[in-house]
C-alpha cells in the first residue's frame, strides 16, 4: 500500500469548504495574504509510524496535518474576529472528534494522542504580505492503517 496523500488532502480540504465557514480553502500554506472573510489552508506537518498501532507485517502511520484558519486583523467589527474564528474552529473540531474517517481513507483521528500529539488548536497572529492576520492552527493527527510493509 502507498500513501495517497493527494486524496487525503483533497478530502480534508473538501470537508472544510463544505462547512460553509470559509471564503477559500487552499491545499498549501499561502505565500500571499488571504483575501476576505475566513480562509482555511491544509498542509502536511509530520508523518511517521503509529507506535503500537501497526500490524505484524506492516506499519501504520500517524499523518499530522496543519489546518490553519486565517482572517484579517482589520476585519470589522473587531470584537467579532475571535468569535467568528472560534465558531468555524468549533465546527471543524466537532467533525474531527466524531466519526471522521474521510470515507475510509484513514482509520481515525488520533483524538486523545494515543500515537503522538492529540487533536488540538493553537491561536496566534501571522504577518504576511505586510498584513497581520489572526490565525488558529489545528493539528489534525490522522492514523493510516498498514501503510508500509515490514520485512524480516
């Protein structure tokens, strides 16, 4: 079996876009400033064995994705920036905490961190293209079954 990363990324991007919270969803960390509304970007953060989660002759993997939400710090009203971002974040986290298997592409979200860092999000700020953005970055740890064959 091989990692079908394009299909996994497409599925995570499509899921975010279908939520209705984002004006755009990118499959990469943007190099230029996001436009209006809340933008979402998805990219690979880390991959490695899912320790303790592999079969006898194959290795399952822990694939961690970054899912970052962006909005301009000059959005109006300013008091709505964090509530709007948190509403979008809450919808994604609820989906990831539920039965989120991407139609069988992954075994599960490593919700509580059994194989590494758990599902979580960190708030911050980012300056890009001379503009400042409020960001929420989700670490989305996915477990992919039996990805690599082991040899004796």
